[in-house]
C-alpha cells in the first residue's frame, strides 16, 4: 500500500531535519557529521490464566548527532524535537567534540563507500498494526488456552503474549548521504507450567515471530508446541558424568554461533580479546562448517538497505568449509585492522557505532534432526542453557544445561542440573553433523547440529 500524503510529509520532514542538522554542524566548523532519527510504535500484551495482566502501547521519537573536528569526535541525543531542544543538542555536541582526545581511526566512511540497496526488501507490513486491540489480546489468550487445554498436567501458566512494533530510521551524513527504511514485527508466545502428581513443576515456552501477521503461526499451534515442550521435561533427572555426542536444539544452537560472532567481531579482534584474532585464512572448524552473514535477504530479521554508517549491506562468507574467510567489521575496526568494512556497523543514537549481525547463520546440512539423532547410541539433546560460561580469550566453555537423554537413537527421558564443558577451539572442529532444519526466529539462526568430544557433568 503506498504511503498516505501525511506519511510522506512526515518522512520527508525527518529526512530534511536530519540533513539540516548535519549542514548546521558543518557550517559551525565540524569537518564531518552524521545524524540519526528514529521513531516507532510498540504494542505488548500479556494474558495470564485468561485475564489481561499487562497492556502497553507506546510511541517514541528520538534523534542523535555525531560531529567531528578533525580526529576529535562527540555525540549527543535527545527526544526533544523543539527548536530549542535541537539547538541545545547540536551545541553540546560541537562543544564536547572540541575537548575530546584525538583518535586517528575515527571518522565517517569515505563518500564512495556510501549507498543503499534498492528495491523492496519486504521489511515493513502495515498489517502488524491493523488488528483492533481486542483481537491482539485474543491472540495472546488463544495461545495460552491452547497450551492449558492440551493436557491435564498443564496446571498453570506464565502467560500468553502478543507483541507488535513498527520502526522508522533515517540516517544522514556530511557526504550527502540520506537514507531511510521502515521495519515491522509481530510475535505470539506461550509459557505453560506442567506439574506431576508428586508436585514437581517444569516450564518451557514456544513462540512465533514474523514481519507480517500473514506469516505468524496460529496461536493454537504456538500453544500446543509450548505444551509439548513443557511436558517432555517432567520427571527430569541428573545424568551420569560422561563424554558423549551432544545434539544442540536450534533454540540453543544459535548460542554457539553467537560465540563465533563474538570471536570474529572486529572489536574483540583488534583488542586481541578473541581466540580467533590473527586466524584469517586458517582452518578453525570442520570442513562441513560454513557460516554466512547476509544483510540483504528480503524480509530477514537482520536485513536493512544500509548499515549503521550508510554503507550498503552485503553477503559475507565468514567461515567457508571450516576456513575463516572474514571478520565482521565497521569502518572503525576495519581501519584498526587494515581491512575493509563488511557493512556490519550497528548503532544507537549516540556514541561510536558497534558491530551487529545481518542475517547470520550456519549453512544447513541434508539430514533431518530425526536422522541425526537416530545415529547416536548414547548422547544428550540440549534444549536449554543456563548462565553464560564461554571465555573468548582462551575458548574455555562450561554451561549449565537441561535437555533429553538419547538412547539407541531415541529421545528417552529428560535430564537437568548438568553441565556441558569443552573448548570452543575444539568444538568448532567437532561439529560433525548438521541437520536441515534452518529457520530464522531472529537475526541469528542455526539448524540442529551434533558436537562430539564434550563432557557432560552430572552425577
């Protein structure tokens, strides 16, 4: 649906506002400047045992500016869009920049690096805000009811929820770049609690998330899966301490992928705070491991036409057949490492841009999760991790976990209060099977996979 005249006017005004502030900064002597404007709407409701427990609806608008005097930089931000508020924000950024220390690697990207993807990236759908309030609440209520009705052992609930949000971002800088995009998002979730006759309780959850209501799973389906995941945890026991194959459910498989992301993040690389620093071109994982970061996928949760600095997003092969091909970088970390940015700048309203993933994923294999599990005589299927326990400098890894024990290729009984320990350097080499069930529920995604050589700590 084309934007209304009012919407077009608002968008134009935000772009003009950002460009105007950048122009004012350079007229005041700044050698470079960039401005970010964000606005958005959020809706969230939680229904517990059929009753509305929370209902939130909010709109926000904020603006930030970063200015440079040579190699000195400062940034400020505000949610006050009055003339006085914007004047104050710009004035304080200009004053601060003159007294900060110099950083030879600071600055905005070169003009020839800037640009944006064209065409519809399917990031924004008006329908996430099309439902009347009672229907949104009904989504949450239906998800919870489906979970509670599924089995008499589901005795309680931490609720069903429905969320929707839209966002609009504008970025302008002193090289004449002005870009904007809109995004939408909606989700439905259920968190049931099951109880045995002896009174032991377990909880689990399930959710569906999409850019458009059309792609959101039915609340009844979400509630049913949440109930099944919760029930399979009843009667959990400790496992014996052993070295066995471990299968990572997709919901926890992403955490291993995030450890790789932290290791190839330009910030940790240039600081020497990553065990993958200095490993470009080297084998760091098994030959079946290929990791890709792609900010260009239509409809993706990590997709955008340009990154946080105005550089067109792209597809970067991070690991190819086990070989480390690229770090993920913004302009600053690229300069520090003598490399080129990979268009992974991520930023808030103020401060130096950080580094964030596009759509960052482990390439799937050919086997189904059932086939992968079917090959294991004794092992552990991990469904949840507790706490964080990865040392990125040494690679040491130890985390509390719960899941299901695998016996003769079948998921047999639930286990809890165990630890999974090893070293990331070896773990990446020991990913020996990757399943075919890749599904994005956020910007980071991984299919089910199996790692050998880890220790399960139990009794």
